[in-house]
C-alpha cells in the first residue's frame, strides 16, 4: 500500500471492497490549495504539470511534500529532496513555508503504477493510449501528508478525449477545467474517449461511457437523479456539483467523490441501478462527504449499507429477510472468535471482516434507530452531516450525535459492539401458561443468553401468537444474561417466538439457520467431492476448488472413488452429474431424474433442507466454461438453498431460500 493515500474505494455489487485510506487528522484539518495545469500525452505515457501550490499558514514542524519519483522536477522551487520510498520522493519544505505559494513544474511518467491492485487486473494507475487513471496513490500531484486538498484542475487532453475529476466542470477553449472548493482527501484525473451524456439540474447528472449507448446512459441519469434527490431529502443537500457514472474497461466498482467507476460488465447488470448505484451515491455523504477517522474504526461502510442496501429493501417489506441474512453471514463467517471489534475494522479483506464491518455495524445502526425512533435517528444523521461535512469524524462522533438527539447515553449496549468481540446467543427458556379465574391468561416467558463471556444488556422482542392468526409483540429485558416477563391476555396464546423478526444483533442458533450456500461456505470444514468419471471436467472442478480454498481457507478436496461414505463431521459439496454419490444428492437434496435429464440445458445447485444435519450441497454442471462461471457466481448467492442457471450463459433463472424447518426459539403452547 502506498503511504501517500489509502483511499476509500467501495466495490459496487458488494462483491468485495478495497480501500486506500487517508491519513487521519486531528481536530483541525490542514488544507492545501492547488492550481494545476496539466498536459496529457497518453500516447507517450507521460504528462506535464504546473502546480501553483498554496500552503496553509500553520504547518507541522516536519512538513514535507511527496511526489512520484518518475517525475523530473524543475529547479527554482526551494525544495530539497530527502529520499525515496515506495516510488515517492520526499521533499523538505524550506523554513517559513507556511502561507507561501510554490510554483512546481514537473514532467514524466509516474513510476510503479503498473502493479495490479488486490482487486485484480486493474493497475494502480494508468497513462496509455487507451485511457488515463491517476489518484493520490500514484503520487501524480504534490501531497503534504495528512492534508486535504482544494483545487482548480485545467487539463489539455488530445482531441476526442474527455476528462473526469471531482467538482464542477467548465471549458476553457479546448481545455477541461474542474474546480472543487470543498476540501478533498484526493485529486482524481481520468481521461478516455468517452461518449458523454448529461442531465442538467441543481445537481448535474453525467455518464461517461466507452461507447455510445443513449439508452443505457438515460437509465443511469434517471436513476442517479432519483437517488440523489431521495438522500438529499433524508440527510441534507448533496455535497457536490455533479454525480457521474464512469465506465471502466476493468470490472471495478469504485466510489469516488462525485462519481463512481464501474466496469463495463458491472454497468450492464440489471440490478445495479437499484441496489449498488444508490450505495455508491450515498458514499458521497458518508466517506466522501464526511471523511472517516480510522483511529476508531470505519463507521462509513456499515452506515452506508444500512441506509442503502438495507433501507431500500425495508421499504419493499423485505427488512426481516435482509436482517436474517446479515445475522446468518455473521454466524457463518465471524462467530467463534473470527471477528474483531468494530473499532478495529478498517476495510474488508474477506468474509469475516465483511460480516463485521458491514453486517455487525449495520445491525448496530438498526438497534440505535429502534431505540431512538425514526425522528431522532434521522435528525441525528442530518446534524452529524452538517457538522462534519468535508472533515474527518470518528465512530465516537457519530454515536455522540445519536446520544444528543435521543437525550440518553448509549454506551451500555453500544460499547460491547464497538470494543468487544462475539455476539449474544439467545435461548428460549421455560414458558408457563396459566388460566385466570374469571377469564384470561397469564403467560410467563424466560429468555437467556448462552454465549460464553460477557452478557449483553438487551431488550428482547417476543412475539405471542393466537389461534386466529393475529399476534402481539412484547419485550423481555435481559440483565446479566437472563430475564423473565409475565404477560396478561384475554384470549389464549398458542405460540411464542423470541426475536422472530431478527431485530437484534446476535448469533443465530443453529436451528434458526436455514440450509444455504453460506452455511456450507462458513462451515469449519468444506469437503468438495470430485466426480472421478467426468475426466474432461475434472480440471475445471479442481480450479473451482482452488479458488474457493483461497477465499474460504476451509476447503478440502477428495475424489468420489477415494471414499466409501460421506463424512458426518463436515459440510459436503457433491460436484458434477456423474458423481458416484449422486444417489445421496437425490435422497437428501431433492435432485430428481427430471433435473438429470435437463443437464444439457441447466446448471443446478440444490441443498439438503434439513438444518439439523451437517450441510450437504449438490452442484450439477458440465464443461469448463459453466463450471468456471459458477465458481465466481455462487459465493454471491450465499443466502439461497436452490439455484437454477440456464446454459450456455449460466444465467440465473431460479433462486430460492429454503425455509427454517426447526427453531429452538419458537414454541407452541
């Protein structure tokens, strides 16, 4: 990672996320102003820059500037080179530099930007005949560590090219001029042969596509305008002059200030418009509007996920299902000592970190909202945004805003999530129903936590159901891990359920977890059973196993002819239509002869629905292309238990969540 800038970048589809984080700042932000004139020479893979750099009056005593070592800096600026580290030259500022203006002229090609990011093939930076991508990590502009930037960026690009950066755009002859007066963590410079589309308004909507596509552009312009308007009403005015969707030749999903960089295939996925696009737009409030002070963890990802991915599902009546999925992911991937305190979460680097930084954090905000009510919750967010816009804020600053809006301390139950690990594990205890002389009933319900270690103070929702199908929700307060409540009803209750809507952050009881792909992926041991008879497909199955081993670190591989029976102490995947254990897939997972007859037309995934047994899944596929596509796709269907894909494109036709067949937190009376 480059010391200069570890910048917030969020993968759209929530497949994974990468971050280059800014250095955290203290109470006062240091702002450097740049007046940059740039001549791009993509064919020669270099650029020429003049930066009229204005430093703030107050500087740290050890203030330096850093610039990529591939540039030749013209003399006469008064700076002294003091060493090279990670392809960045450190320049010492002369005494009394505070408040001064330096005119720096440099040219060349940034060094070390060709290395691929951990997201895949896209390099860290790029200047070539097909496009330009530069950010602070490439060291393309002089950077004072710990500072924010304001800028005017005037770019002379080749004919037929367009340039993208933050802020508002004007033209000066043939040059593109971007201005951003709000302090920024970075300065971006993108250029390509873009087809440009725009929708005027108080906030300008833009699309930059690699090829003309007016229909696709209009979809994104309209959807972007809708969500910018929605979140402006909810949280406060959108912080930038424009929002742009920029197409990338690499399959990325980055969220930058005032624009998102989406890969060509990502851009054309139909669900992106109303799932991931609002997530990236919302990051212009959280992460690119209010910056994250990472010394207390990354609050931005959980809050963004809650107000976009979750809230939009809640508005469709799917909130409980979404919350259950979040808790299921945490239980599958982060329970049993695999999580970290939220105050230590910085970025996603695997399934367990995502389950904490997105899921655990999301549930914390949900519980704050339930405790405060919608009015105080959203009022707190509006005040937090107005106070901290274009400044760095920590988790504690956000919690303080909630406490002020609600008029109470939240420390008793927020602190264990911020600074502790683990999760409550609820158990339904004794229930007792008594008929009252003269009419009515008393219902006594006990609940307790059964996790080892710290007990969490909880208000546990309890749903009491009646014979006519109606129900009422009451609460049991748990103190010291235990609680009991007595409820009076005029009619006879017939069933009781503890937190059936998954309102609390908690570990799911094994009996609450439906059979799902995530249950297999998150098992302590996954055994992939290869079909020894399918010789042509074996290399593709082995490649699938190798990729899953990298992702989950719990995968073992065995041939179906090397074992006599399936183990009962592991999650088992039966791979391929010709697997010797196909009869087990038929008996336990419901694979039938009709499925087998369709093997030339479909790829199939079916799981054993009985959640009391070790999980078993079957993947029916053949040919290397289909298997390879499933290897990449299936981890993103982790909450489902049955999937059907049409061949040859492996296009999903059916996805089904399996029901919970047994739950220890539900009881008939």
